[in-house]
C-alpha cells in the first residue's frame, strides 16, 4: 500500500505492530500521515528469530525508501505482553508461543543498528487513539482505552504520557474483579471484566445460553461460534444474544464506574474487535455507569456522542485495528526516550 | 503547643486542617519540623464567617510569631469536600453544614492579603503521608491513600503530585461499586466500598449482626455503638465483631485489587480512624488482594511490613490524624501554584 508520499523532504518514523497472526510495519510522518504499510503474516512456526528477521527486513525496506527524503525519527514496536519494560523482554506471552524470554527491543536494535522503543499493544493502541483518534475528537490530555479482544486490555494516558505503573503492569483493568463469585478467570481471580466483555466471554456466554447449535446463516450444526456471529444474532433480535451483550454492557459499566470514580478522566475509549458491537452493549453500559458512578453523573454530557468541554465522555475507538500501529510509530516522535537511557542491543 | 522552634532564621509555611469538629493550624519548616500547632473548635453554629475569622486569626498569630525568624513560604488549607478546585469553593459539604458556596480560598486570601492554596482533606492526607509518612518508609513516588472515616476518602499521588482528575473528583474510590446488589449508598449506587469499610458501615453491620445491645464494658443497653467499640469487641474475641472486620478486609481487598490492576503503584496506604483496627481487617484484606489481583501476586513483598524495592506494598498510615494538617502545610512548599494562576480574593 502506497498512500501519499510526496517527493519533498520529510521526516518520518516507523511503527511495528507485532500480533499473534499479523505483523505490520508502517512509515508515518510526524503529523500522522501514513506513507506506507507493509503487512506480513507472523511466522510463529518459523520461530522468533525468523519473525525478527521479517520485522527488521520490512523496517529496512521503509528506511531505504523514505530515508532519502527525510530523517528517520525513530522506531516504535507494539507487542502483546507480558512485556518487561523499558527493557522490552517478553515473558511467556500467551499470544506469541515460543517467544518467552525474547529481547524484542535488543533483537531489533541489533538488526537495525539504531535505538528502538517497545511498549505493549494495549498501551500503544491507547496512545494512537489519544494522538490521532478519540483523544482529538474529545480534546483530552488523559484517557483510558479498553480493548475488547481475546482478552480485555487497557491503556492509560495521563497528561499526555503512557502510565506504565511500577512494573509496567498498569492497565490490567481487564482483571478488575466485578463479581468475586463469578466465573474463574485464567488470571487466578473470579468474575474479572474479561470474563464478561472479551470476545472469548461473548462466545462462552452464548454457548451457556444455548446459542451455537446453528451458525447465524443456519448452515448446519456445530459450527464454531464467533463474537461477531453472536452480534449478528443479536442484531437480528435473538433475545439470548441480546442478553449476552447486555451483560457485556453491564460489566463495562461497572469497570468504568471504578475507573471514573478513581481517576476522573475526561475520556474513556472502548475499542478492539468486540467493540464493533457498540450499539448492542452501549445502552446498558451507559445506564450502569450512570447508576454506579456519581462522579459520572456530576459530569455527564447531554449527548454522549457530542463533545462538551469539562464533561466525562465514553466513546468508541476511531482507528480500528490501526490504533496500535499508529501509536507505535508516534511513540518515538512524541515520547522519545532520552539518549542516556537507551541501551543499544 | 510549642515544639522546637529555635531562634535562628528559618523559612516556614502554614497548614490548616478544617474539620467538622476541629480546626487546626500549624507552622512547619520545609523539612517537616513542626514549630507550633493551634487547635480550636470549629464553631459551626457561629457560621462560616466566624470560622474563617478564627482560621485567619490563628494564621496571623503564627505569621507574627515566626515571620520575624524567616520567610513565610505559603499557606495551605485542607477541607472536607465537595470542593471546586483550584477555586476553593465548597459545594454542599455534608460535614460543614452552612458552608455551601463558601469561597474558602478567597475568604482566607482576603483576610491574610496573600495567596492561599486549598485542597481536599483526603488529598492532603495522602500528600502528608507521601512526604513524611509511609511514602518515605516505602520510598514511593506514587501512592493511593484510603482514609476510613465517616465515609471512605481517597487521595492519589502520581509521580509526586496530587492527581485531581478533570473536575477535582478523583479519589472517589470509596464509591467504587463492589456489589451492585449490596446496600444502597447515599451516593446513589449500591455496594460501594464505603458501605463496608467506613466507621459508619462498621457500626451498621454490627447492629445488623445483633451487636450493640450492650456496650463493650457491659454498661447497660442502648449505648451508642462506635467503630472502636466494635473493634474492642473483636479484640476480645466476639465472633460477630470479628465478622464485621473480616468484611471490612474483604471490601478493602476488592477495591485494592481494582486499583492495583489499573495503576500498578508501589504503595497503597490505609488510614483514618477505622484504620486503627488494622490487625483485625488486614489478614482478610491481604488474602483478598492476593486472590483477586495477579498484578499484586507478581510483585508481592516477602513480608508486607518490610520495604522491598520494586514490590507492591499495602501499609497502614503513619501520621494518624496529623497527615492532612502536615500535607496542607507542605503543599505550598512542594507544589506551589505559579503566580500567574493565583487569583487573590
């Protein structure tokens, strides 16, 4: 994809989005204009060194192509966690089997012979939405973005900077306990947000409610159910499927009430694949936040979809699956690491 | 109380702790050494102007006494909320009846003819503990302090600064919903932390469990029960009273799990009058956090009472009821408001 590079001199940065299925590498101008995106499969079976070679190769390709037109401002990489920061070492990442112990940052720095910044995909998605998406629309210097995917991740931006916490573990709000008697979560707790609002939870609840004997197109029995299939059923008026998304909204509302009461931020963003079902879960989500957070009631906008200064907004993400890629590219521009703290690999 | 002023020149600041019962004014050195404390009753019945006169009079008394020895660095005031910040205007404060609409900051600035900084008592208690209490012991630049009193307040310090949120409403974690089917809270929600862990909740639960027909000394029936009386019963082995504090610990553990998973701070402090019952609720609190927060489990100290770098500590407050007063005095020293944003009354 070649989307708009002009021949004039311009600085650029490179962002990498490493996922369990796809590996994407993009060149971006400081203003957020995309110059080019390279999309590759993540060759998990070939092992981490092969994936790092693919990543470095695509970076080099972009550096060669755009380096003649302007300065490379930096390289940012987003990865699923757990990720030890700022070191950039992966620890038993469930979505990147075989990558345990990989020094993602060091391996890419060694290949590119230049500094690289690494952060979690959830943090960079929040950073992307902050700089180019909902954060612009709602004029917010601080936000929390919940990403509804296989699990529920969260990224926190406070006063324009990613909040990492002491050990880089901030943003684990997907594991906030909403019902200590609820379903057991792989994290060891019970009734976490993730057990109600992830794509995985949507499918599990649909099965529990007896959905899934047929897929939505009626193509026989036993078809693997997906969250979007449950959403299509709900859109078609299936009451059990509607109940599933009502429960998603309820869980999101309770978690948002905790976050709003604690931090009083101007903006909360809901993204990730399952967030496409926004019209299905938003009514219950807003009703629950209104019921459970007096801080929200103090600062409710008249219309949640219209920006109003000084109000608390809860909004769908705007950048779709590009948020993390764009956030990764913008990180070295907007939050460069001081040279003294860089540890080239 | 005259506690250690020497005759040599030294700068000082003044802190004010305005409570519903007591009004305390202290002069402090920048190092946190207390020069003098003036303690007065809060003359609620005489009205806000009389209380402001008392406050200003005590400030003037300290300024006259210590102003000859060194520069007055600033005046900080802590007040119960809700408080509009940075303006310093009270809005229907439940613990200061008759004070609605009072411009606390403007009224004191007018009387003293110099700038004053105002913040909430919960924020300043956290700030005091941060600078002179648990924050020192646990070497933490960030912390959350939960204050268990009539309600449950919270103050948040992030990277050395009070986190106010968009509308000054951050730190309302006392109203985080732990059980949407739980008891109705005056805030409008149900099952908030405050409904389990405040002194009020301790007394309510004790009554519900049939405690209170006799006071702990056995002095007849119908005596008004206090949280500390319930604590004495628990210390004496009363199983119902022990259950009350077990529920306090459970609720604190759930709230802490939410906060730890969201923010990954190095330190959480539990203070306020009811925190004196720490030995009664701490075991269940720690067990619940351990069960419900994998972020905590990742970074548990070997002994929660002993500082260990890089670990998540949960600790009792160290400054008792002085935390807010000391925090108020230190605010203008450590977080002075730039002159341009001062609005003298």
